[in-house]
C-alpha cells in the first residue's frame, strides 16, 4: 500500500494541535534569563528565555505588556506565565507570555494550580457533566461588562448570523474586588428566572490578576450547577481560566462564542433548501421506479391471462389424478396375478386334485388311513371319491 506524503504545513498544524490540546502546556510557569530582547514597533515583545542548558523563544503581545511593572532587558532573570504553542509558518514552538515578573508572580498562580487540581479531582471538569449547546436558541444571555467591547462583539456577530435572536445582557464587573461574587450571582439569577437558552460569560484579555475573578471557586461552582448551558469566552485564545475548564464549551474569543451559540440563518436556510431538493429528487426517482415496476408487472402473463395459471394447475391436477388411477390399476392387476399364482399352487396341492385322477382317500373315525397296519378286520372305513363317499367293511387284509 502506497503511503501518501503530507505537506509541511499539515505536519506543523498537526504538531500545533497536539501541543494546544495539552492542558499542562496551556499554562506554564517558567523561570530563566532574558536574551535577544526586542521591542517591536507594533508593541509586541520578542525575546529568548534561557538557563544553563537550554533556551526557548518567547513572545509577549501588546495587549499584555501594559501590565508589566518593569521594562525587560537582556540578562534579566524573570519568571513568566504563558502558553506553549507552535508558530505554523516557521514550525517553531514558543511561549506566548501573558505575565512576567522579576521576583515571581506572587501566590496567584499557586492558588490557581491548587484550585484547578481540587476541582478536577471532584469531577467538575469531566466531559460527562457537559451540557449540549441548543441548536436554535431564542435568547442568548450574556454576563459581562456593559461598557466593554465584549458585548458589542457578541451583538454584532449574533445579529449578523441571525437577526431574530434576542440578546439579554446582565451587566457584571469582570475584574476587581467582588467581581467573582457578582458573576456567580448573575449565573444564579439567569437560572432561577430562566432568562436565556444559553449563557455566555466573558471578558477581554488581560493579566492573570485581571482574569482572576474567573479563577475563583464560587464562579466555578456556579457554572457547574447551572442548568443553562454555559459558553466561556474569557481573555484571548491563549488564556485559560478555571471557568473555561468547568464551562460546557470554551470559546477562544467572545466573537467565537457568539458564532458557537447562534447558528447562521443563511446556512440553515441553505441546508433546508438542500434537503428539500434532495427529497424532491429522491421522491421523483422513487415515483419513476414505482412506475417502471408497475408497467413491468402489468406486462406479465398473469395480468394479461389471469386464468392461465389456474388452467395450468387444473391440467397438472388431471395428470396427477390419471397417474394415480394408472398406479392403482397396475397395482390391482399385479395383486390379481399374484393371487392367481398362489391359487394355482394351492390347487395343485389339493386332495381333490388327487381324487380326480382316480384315487380315493380312506378314513377311519374321520382320520386319514395311510398304512394298512392302521386298520383291522371288521373295521368300518369311509372311502372318499371325487363324486362322493362310500362306506365299506374290511373283510380281508
């Protein structure tokens, strides 16, 4: 069997998907020394993180750099929090840095890992608990800030895909003190009052501290207990929070969450039309096939001469009756011939046959006498002839 080669792009994409699906690599906490640091005119930071034995390329996008408390430099020892992924074009794996500190990122990441391990052990991340996103929701509930770009993106995408869908926003703070409690309360309110068919919770990108409300246990348990299916759309594609793991579905961005929640009405219409056309074609073919079968049936002899089959069966029945009669006659003749043979044999052994040739049978006391020693003088004997009996007396031996 010939093995079909794949392209370099396909290989790089395969490796990227493998790495992206590794939960451990989604949030790595790495320490090392900065080298080859470059601040690009776009605002992105490119550098290499190394230790005594190895190095790895890193990039920090502009959206994360405002949260830095210092300007990175070559030779600086830092601790970074990020996601390992592959840059498909060059086939290079690197760390997409989300946070960086010279003296570590404090206790947040440690708390994140502890809570993640705890909830995972309790089964809050299990796929068996995930609820299906409804195919045609009428109302999309959104928990996010009322002034951010998230709600605008969701509204734009949702109304473009289906103008009839209803967006219900429940404004909640998405960062800062008390935000986690408000988010949890919003989830509970949406469920108790049945305000939506599917719920999107989300915010834009930010540092670990900014996204922290979505790493709180109260939010995780509210998501898990929700009867309404929840789509998590927190941060950028490389950001992973506890909410993402508990939610029924994770979207890389709020816009992607809207696409996952709201079906494109044009696609639905096209699909319906496609099915209609298929059914019409299938029905037409079925009718044509049934017509051909009908015409074929009507051309058969049974429909043209319906009594033909009955007549043929009647002839066959007559032949069977005739055959049975012949068999009976033959058997009867054979039996008669056999009986004649047996009668002839019996007749040849009959005493009457002997009498007809001039012989007679002597009897004494109704017993046949075959020897002269069986009789005595003066015995009365009966002599049987062919035409009758004669009584005689023995006077001499």
